[in-house]
């Protein structure tokens, strides 16, 4: 078995992850998002920019990281907690291959259980509304069609595409971070929840300097490159989001490989 991706480890991981009862939790955040979207669609005026706030801010800073955290604790964290990881580490499989394979499986599952629901929810929302460009009178005609109160409508397909691409990017970066956290500590769930609630949900949305190190804003920046909707409150350009996303992903995976390489067969860091 050569290369970074190990098909055997991938198959065993996927089968074990989806057979656990914890796998039932994977779809819970997505179900909540879709039901919430349906409720808002039925009760909110179409000219309000709620899709960008709910599917963007809430989706990228709460739904995606929670889903990635739940999946990661099943893919790798659970094996470290119960000690079963030592059986894998006792084989000739390279530690880098273990990390990359687990990361790939977790990322794929997160895309299915979080990014795809983002796409579905955006299509259900029926598009969004962004502030009209400068020089466009309220209620006038602007690109994409004018909305009331100086808002310009964003088509459902355009919003869905932007959010879907941003969610795919977040799936990759969040999983790299949580793979590293799962290897670094046996309290991955507690540390991950603290990170999501304090860093991604609170600080990144209220402290401007934190956005440069916020995964949710990387996703929002990428999504905004497709939608061009100021209501997304991206805070970062597409270029900055992509570059920082690649850097964070690379560093997180490198740290995970290094930490896993220091494990003894007792399951403790050497």
C-alpha cells in the first residue's frame, strides 16, 4: 500500500463510521438548517436578506463546523479515545497515510451531510437580497432585478452556487483543523465545541482582526466571489480566503501527522 491515500484504511473507516449509532447525528444539523429555512421562507418577506445571514453566517460558523466535528470524532477521535488506533499504528501503514485517508473520508462525509444541505437550503430559500449598487435608486432597476428599499435580488441559483462552493471549501479546512485536534487531545469534542462557539461564532463575527484566522470567513469570502452579496459579511477577499485556507489546511495536516507519529503503541504521545 503506497501513496498518501490508503483504500483499505478508507473502506474500514467508512464502514465503521457509518455503522456507529453516532452516525445518526451527522444529519441532525442539516435537518435543523433545512427546517429553519422552510420556516423562514414561509414567514419572511422575500425582500429581506435573511438567506445570506442564515445560510451564510449561521451555516458556515455553526452548521458546518459542528457537522465536521461530529464526523471527525467518529472517523479518528473515537479510535484514539478507545485505544483501537494502536492496532492500525502497529501495521506498516505510514502515519501520513493514516492522517490523509481519515481526513479525506471525514471531508467527503462533511460535504454530503453539510455542503449538500447548504445547497438544498439555498434553493429552498429562493435567493437572497443584497444592497443596491451605488447610484441605483431604491425600488429602481438594478442588476438581477431591483428589490424594495434599495435591495437587489440575488437569484436562487447564484446564491446556491456561491454557498455550495464556499461550503465545500469550509468542509476541507474544518476537517483539517479537527483531524489535528483529534490527534492532539483525547478531549476533541470539548475543545472543538469551545473553538466553534468562542472563535468561529463569537470572536470572528465581532472582532475584525480574527477574521483572518477564521475558517467560516474563508468560506464566506469564497462564496461572496460568486454571489457578490455584502449581506454575507465575508470580511475577506476571495484571494485572501483561498490562500489562507490552503495555508491553514496544510499546517493542520502537517501537525496532525507529526503528532500521530509521536504516538506510542500505548496510545499516548511519546
